[in-house]
C-alpha cells in the first residue's frame, strides 16, 4: 500500500542527507582532526627550537585542502597569529598552546571538539563540522523535485505545497552536529508535515452508534459516490463490522437506477443474513430509504445503511436524488465512498458531493491495490472531512479504521 509515496519520501530524505553531508565535509572534518593532532605534536617537538619552518612546511602541504578554513580559529592558531606589527608569534609551550586552543574553540565554534564519544556517533565521524546549518540552497531543488513527484503521484496541489513549505520552514537554519542529524531532521519534518495534513477532526462512528442505540433511534448512514467506487461492497463490509460488535443493521436498496443493483445488494444481504428493504427497479430511492428507517424503528434495529446509485441520467439528476433522500430520512452520517485508485478524480468527486449534499466522512476503497497513495493523503485535507475507513480488499472483513498515525507510519516509517 502506498509504496510509491513511501519511495518518494524516503528518496527525499536520502537526497537531502547526501547533499548536505558531502564527501568533502567528511574529508575536511577528518583532515581537521588529523592536522590538528599532528600539528599539536609537531609544535610540541619544535617548541624548544621555535622552529617555525616545520609548521609552515606542514601548512603548505595541507593548504590546498583546507583553503576555506584559513580563517577559522584552528587554522589561524596553527599558522601562528600575527600581532599588530605583523610579527608572527607561535606558542611556546604546550600549556600556552592548550589554553589558546580552548579560547579559540569557545570563540569560534566552527572548530570541532569531540562532543560525543566515537561510539555514540552513528557516523563514526565524531569531529563533524559543527555549526553547519541547513540552508535553503541545500534543499530547494530537492524539495521542488519532491513537489513534482507528489503531483505526479496524484497528491493534490495544495497538499504538495503545504508539505514542501512546512518541511522548508522546519529544516532551514537547523544546525547539524552529526551526520545522522540530517536524516533525522528531514524525517521528523516530513512526519510533522504529513501529520498536519491528516489532522482533521474525525467522527467516532462507534460512539455515534452507541448513542443511537441508547436513544432507541437507529443510526442512519447514507453512502454516496459515483459508480463503481465500491459503495455496495462497503455497505456489506460495514454491516459485518457492526454485526461483530452486536449491532443489527438494515440495508436500504436505494440504487433503483442501475440494472442488477438490487440483485447485487440482495446477494450480499442474504450471505450476511441482514434484512434488506427493496422496491422495484426504477422506484423512488427516497421511499426505499424511508421504509428501511421505519422497519428499523419497528424492529428495534440499530443501524440503517442506505445504498445509493452512482449514476443517473445526468449528474444533476444524481445530486438531486441524493438531496431528496437526505431530505426524507435526515441521515446522521453521509459517507462519501471514493476509489483510491482514481486519485485526483476521487478528490474532485468528493468535492462535488460535499458541495451538493454535504458529507461527514470518507471511505476510500481499493487501498489494497493503491501504490500511489495520492488520494489517501489529499482527500481529507482538500474537503476538510475525515477518512473514516479504508477498504483493503474484496472480502467482508477487508475494512480498516483509518488512523492518521498509521498512515504516517506507512509512508515515512
Ligand atoms: N480490491 C478491492 N476491490 C474493491 C474494494 N471495494 C470494492 N471493490 C470492488 O470494486 C468493484 C465495484 O464495487 P461495487 O461495490 O459494486 O461499487 P458501487 O460503488 O456499488 O458501484 P455502482 O453500484 O455501479 O455505483 C467490485 O468488483 C468490488 O469487489 C476494495 O476495498 N478493494
Ligand atoms: Mg452499487
């Protein structure tokens, strides 16, 4: 599930890490440590003779590699510090040298002092360049690439932009102390961005059912969505889900438009041993739903699940039909059933149903076959309605409650 989305995010983490922690950084960090060590001992040997030549020769050797570090504390120290008259003064004793080194280190934190023991440092490079901060330049191109990849993966534009901006805001300016920091920070930033996207106030369907049961009124749920998305199958799954918890549902066959729709629903109801209320093909869908509610009330059944058509003569007819059912039975929940595989289309359809009838939650089906994950990531954010369940297969038990933390775990790990 959502493998392609996961690949995009983990790829980005790797790319950012590689871009920021280059081989050169590691070389420089290692050189600094080696040079610092070797110079300290050579300076000590040459102490008595004040043999500046030895140090200068050594510096000449290392100069090309550490050119950019000339002005850092450690290099000016190793090179000898000139006073105002230009006279170069080298430390005379190892004590002097140590104290001067410490002053420089506290003044200029670009220079490295082991912060952790070598075994603590995951990269093994305990003298990593301190105070290297993540800059916009380091990540802009990679995040732009991610944005394009997300759009290709059917992630809605708003969602892709929101993720990129949030990650940028989190990463730019963050100081890196060790190699693993970049990976950790990027993973955290992505997790945070995605959690925020998925953080939509949700409805607890089970408590709604419990409350309805206590009140003696059935909980009425109407399922809407275009044809083939999985409404009928999902109703069979939801029946199974609630029956396992001791509820007794009634199903309304309010798709009276499509040939075979009533038979298909009857097949599932019979298999599950659930009461189905049906009229003839072409009958008024609202009247079927109304009868199902009356049946539930009369027989003390706790749940009415209304199947609806996915296609009518026109889309206007379809929406009018949904509005009529809504008017007649006043459902407690209208759930949009969308096919995850149709990506952006599914999101657009959700918007249309929301605008016309108003929806309370979403069930995304066929998530089991969905590699892209774009709809799952975007749909809730775009219409600001929660995903309640995911359909994850064709059998009656293939329904899972949707939890944002689970989704984040799936795609970032
Ligand atoms: N793999 C998989 N297939 C699903 C899932 N949900 C539904 N399907 C399949 O999708 C197809 C269409 O499902 P239906 O339940 O008939 O869809 P519908 O929305 O009622 O379609 P209409 O009645 O034409 O509006 C069927 O073959 C289902 O088995 C799911 O979660 N995973
Ligand atoms: Mg159907």
